[in-house]
C-alpha cells in the first residue's frame, strides 16, 4: 500500500463541489492506499462529515483554530502578494500538526486540496512527491467576477485575480502533478502535461436515474448561489438556453 498524506483546508464543511470531490478522492484512494488525513476542524453543523471519512482513512488528525485568528491574518493583505484566501487559511497550528505527522512516519505522496492549503506544507516535504488539486482555475473565477462587479469590489476582485494567477503558476513550478476539473482550467493555469483533467461527476449508485415520480415541465438547478459560478450558470441558462 502507498502511504498518502492528504491535507484538506477547510474540512468537508459544506455540501458543495469541493467537499464532494474531496470525499470521493478519499473514498477511491482508500481502496488501494493507506491514507492519513490532516484537516481543520469543520464548522458546525458539519462536524458529522468527519465521521463519514473514518472508513476511508487510517488516521484523521483534526486541528481547531479560533475564527479571530483567520481575520487577524487578513490584516497582512496589503503587505503581501499572497491571495487573500490563502492568507485566511494559513493556519500555523495546522502546519505544526502536518510536521508532526511527517516526523512520525514516511509517506509516498502528499496530496493537497486547493491553493489555500499549499502554505501548510510549504518547505516541509522537499524531495517528496506532491500533488495539488486546484479543482478549477480560481484566477479565472476572480477575473470574471471583476468584470461583473462595480467600483471598489471590482477593483478588489481584479487585484485578487492577479495574485491568484501568479500563485497558481508558482505552485505549478513546485508541485509534481496537479488536477483540475475541466480543460479550460488547465489552459488558464498553464496547459502543462503535469496538469490532469479529472471532471466532477455524479454518484449514480446514490442517485440512480428513475423515470417515475418526476414533476412534468420542471427544471431544477441546485447549488449555492452565493458562489459566483453557480449564479452565473443559472443566469446564463435562463437567458441564453431556456428561451430556445
């Protein structure tokens, strides 16, 4: 078995694409690998999600952090080139725990979920194979939001888009392999042969297709509409597709 250190920030603290993707990565990795998960403590009421991960992990290390420390770190934003969300999740306690875990045993691979988690392992795993799951090109997300917003919000999004883009490219110089969910995300980050497209999917066992019990003439688009791409997709469908 290959020993994999998986580092998630935050934990599976929401029923969203990020959490589901991480869950299924753990589920499938556990079939042929021994996985040690290091993660921040999920916010209430999502603590039960950690129990869902127990069958797939040899060991789970949970690190808690007061919320005020995250906001305190954001005060450094004007004085650094790091993206804001990377600063927000730059948890020193989590980094210390990862260092402790690495000191207790050897690993064949370190798997990092999202750019916000990258500083947690920076400098701790030199010489060890590293993989990062970007999920998507966050820089593209921010750039699109900057085009849609107005005033100071648009300016802030544009600045963050540049920071994130620079950070994504820097990470590609540091990581051996990377994952994204679409060819467009791969193209934006760098279209490297070390970036692999792993699309998001649907668990057809948990959600099988059925013909009966459906309301006629109904269309449902599910998703957290506070997340820009979901809202953008809903508007695009309503204005560009539905009229056809």
